C-alpha cells in the first residue's frame, strides 16, 4: 500500500455520460471512490484536467490564440477542483484546493510546505490551475506536483484498462501491456502521458499506473498496489 499518491483525473470523467460540463452522479461517484481510499490512511493529492469545459486542441477554430486558450483551460481546472472539493466535503472528507493561479476567493496558492501541512492534518489536497503556464498540460502538472510532494506513485485514471499497443476502442486485436519500462514505452511510441510529463517521471523514477477509473473499485486496487491496469516503471 502506498503512503502518498498522486491521482491524475481527466476533466472528461467529471462529465460522465454528458458531452460537456459536470455530471452530478459522476462527480458523486468520483468523490466516494477518493474518500474510500483516504479513509485507509493514505495521503492523496489530485490533479484534475479541464477538458470537460475547455481545451485548446478542441477549440483551435475559435480564433482564440494559444496562450489565452490555455489560460481558459487552467481556469476550467479550477472550476472542476472546486466542484470536487465540495463533493468530497459533503461526504465528510476534509479537502483543500491549492492553485498555481492566484484566486484567493476560491483556493489557496500552491506552496509545497502548505500542501505538506495539509497532509499532516489528514486533508486531501487538490492541485488546480495546471502549472500556471501555457503550453503545459495537466499531465505535466500532475508529474510536477507528484515529484514536488514526494508521492510514491502517479495514478493516471482513464477510460481504458491500461496501455495498449493500439487503440482498443478501434481495434479488437489490441494488446494490453501489464507492465512496461519507460524505455519500452518510448521505443514502442506508446502514448502513456504527454512527453514532458513522461520525461519527468522517467528521470525521477516515479512509477505510473494507467487504469480504467470507470470500473468500480479500480482506484482502491491501484492505491493498494494491487495488479490493475498497466504499470510503467524504471
């Protein structure tokens, strides 16, 4: 069982079966799963994407230039983080949102010592606002915060069972990998995370577990170190 975990959630998981926004049943389910892990005594830091609200690659035809669009995406992650905080605290899990973008009415600024203090008090920490810089994804933010906060593992929650040699939603013969080294993932050109995030994890030997968050109980399995999804390691 890990002592401290980084959970990377895509914004899409909050939209559930909807195409956009925050789906209430999906939000409640996510909060329950996270709270279940927290009650085991593990320290949890969460990074949530903003793709359910705004993402540059989906809106290139909007006429909004890249840096402004990325800023909008970072604001979307703050909206998702505040929503997740409310859902977690509604079911009894004390939570703090720490943002890379200063927005004191909604969140504390991200300061490493402050985050560690929240862990000591048994709180779940949600890191919002990405890295605070354009051109970096929330994958990069998750890798960065995981290393800053000395997490034991980065759990990447997706809508597939792990890492495959090709898209399992389009290819019935897609092969799933139970375990991969960083080098194997690079040589096979497997999209585990974006390149900047993956390089950070590889350089610092931070293991990555890619798993299907939509299957009930998989987060608990991954947090306990049980076989689930695909493990990428040194």
